[in-house]
């Protein structure tokens, strides 16, 4: 599709970008349907007259980054950690206890990867 849109001249550029790691071959099926449902990324019921969700701003789509921020500031953050495991790649969760001093060493990090 890219070559059809931009012409054969981009084949060498695309090949170089793939070699540099900018492109990755699709190894498995997409996680989009699962993420879309788990994080409510698409809201087909957006009411422009009475917006109640961030999806109103982008015509029914709520960016995953916005949903993650909403999850982080909501009570019950730990329940959202299970949903975060659905996101491909490494997840870093920094837990700060009361009296946390970011200038001191020894922060507790939880890393998970797939």
C-alpha cells in the first residue's frame, strides 16, 4: 500500500528503515481489538451537546495515553495494572510511598515484559 501511494522510489528508503529497526515485521495478530475494549478507546455514543468523555475531543477516539493517565489518577490504580499487561512491550510501574524523596536512591520498580 505504501509503494502504491508514494511510488517505487520509496522502496530503498523503506528497506533501509527496516534494517535500522524502524519497522518490525508483524509476528502475531494485532492487540488492537483487545486494547480498544479494555481501555474504551472508541466511544460511538459521543454526545457533542453534553460531552462527558475525552473521546469528544477527537471525534469518538480516546488516545491510549490519555486513558493511561486517567487510570493512574483514579482510585483503584492496582486494578488497572492487569489491563496494562495487555499493552505490548515492557511496562514500568513506579510505586511511591508516602514520604517518597525522588532524590534518594532505591526506588521500587516493577518491570514486566512479554
